[in-house]
C-alpha cells in the first residue's frame, strides 16, 4: 500500500479512484476533527474536495452513520456520478 504524509500525519492510500488524490488540496484541511476517524473519504464536487470520516466497528467512536462498511452506499447516494474520490486510512504512530 502506498503511504502519504499530510501535515505531518501518515495515511495509507486505500483507494485513489480516477487519480483523485492531490496532497496539496488536502494540506491544512484535514484538521484534528478527523483524528477520531479510521478512514477519510475525499471526493471532488465543483472543483473542490469534500471530506467525510468513517470508522470500523472496533473504533470506540463508531456510529452506524459513519460505518466504513457503508462507504460504497455513501459514494453512490451522496457523491456525483463517477466522481473522482480517494480513501485514506490513518496510520497510528507506534
């Protein structure tokens, strides 16, 4: 898996559909808010990246609305048809 560093935090690239991942677009917008999520979905709408956090069931902050196993449904229902998107997984520091 490819790993990237954004604002000093390391992420694993789970999916990069249609070459959507652009690090410079993400610098400064992945805030501490996303620290509690296991995964970050980024999709492009009207030329801007939108972010949403998702969790695995093992995460203490898990809620059904942010379930990682529903990410495909979220993309189909809330993102533009065939839009560019990426999924990042936070890498824990050991």
